[in-house]
């Protein structure tokens, strides 16, 4: 289970000071907003240097030598030029780059609204957005030398070219349909839309965990699985949801949920 356990289960938004609210949107809001637009803004908020390695390389920047926060300060005003559904009332495109007078670190600030996003505020925003969408933060890939980096970038360029030719494929409608028709999911076609996105993903992963438990127990009872080789504590259907990356990090170019 990600951080903010109770808060995301209650479906609450995150308030940072008096000026910044990070939304935990409902499914209804996401679908009305447009899932493709929502996914693009989600990716722009939580983007990491590895995800933008090709673009950074084209700009003469080694993705291994720039921090997540520095990348956000550099790209957020252009990638999120208008008010986003995640940060209502804040237009990152109107914010200016500056420096923190205390430590000299880069910041984004709005000269009229007196809103400041520094490293600490950025981290709270990103951690909360990742937590509400159950996106692990550890998906990254560090290569050991320049030759390996060039090989990685070449592969990433090919993948990006293939991705450009593919139309956007919405995922929420089919996931909602699947869950509504799954035993154990307590929501109907009418009520599911008011679930907060964090509650939806919690239900999705919890039901997957329960199904895995039931299938494993069936295998044990039928003699097809040796119970002695199973970590029963980790398998327990009411245990914590393990959101550690299970994929090959070198293939994780996209960060959308």
C-alpha cells in the first residue's frame, strides 16, 4: 500500500498550506474531463528523467545527471501550461522560475497569486498523485556506461516512434466494466462513478490479491501446489498491497497509470 493510506482510502484531497489542493478525482470527473487528457497530465506531473531520456538527450542533457525536481521545474510550465484537474486554481504555465533565497534551489512561483512550489511542495504533490493511482516510484533504469546509455536511447527512440503510430487506448471503461461484473465488488454501474480514483485502484488491486489467494488455496487443496513453498503471510488477502515494480524497469518508458 502506498503512503497516505487512510487519506486515500477516505478519498480525500491533499491540502498543502492554504493555496494548493491536489485533487483525488472521482471516476466521473476523470471520464468527463477526458481520459487521454487526464493521462497526459498525470504523466507530466510524475515524469522522471528516465521517462524523458530521449528528449533530454536531444537537448544535450544526460538524463542521469538531472533530478526529478529539476526536470519538473524545467518542463512543468510547458507540459502543463493551463490549469490541470490535479491542481485546481493553479496555472503552471503562468509560474516563473526563481531561486529559494534560503538555499538557492530552483523554485516555481506565481508573482500575483503568491504561490510557490519548491522541492518539498513538489515532493508532496508527486507522492500523493502516485499514491492515489498506486504507481510505484521506483521504476527506473540506470546504465553503467556511455555505450550502454547510447544503446538504451536507441531502443527508446524506436519504442517512441512505434508509440506515436498507436491511438490512445482508454483503460478505465473496460476496468470499470470488469469490476462491476466481478463478485466481491460492491458497486454498480450507477454508483461506481462516484468512487475516488484512489478507492477505485485500491478495489482493483485488493480484488486481484483476493483472487490470487483463492486460486492458490484451490491449488493447495487439490494438491497441485505445495503449501510448504508458499509465503502465507505475503499471500494473505487482507495483507498490504505490494506496489513494488514487477516489470523489467528497462522497459518502463511510460509512467501513466
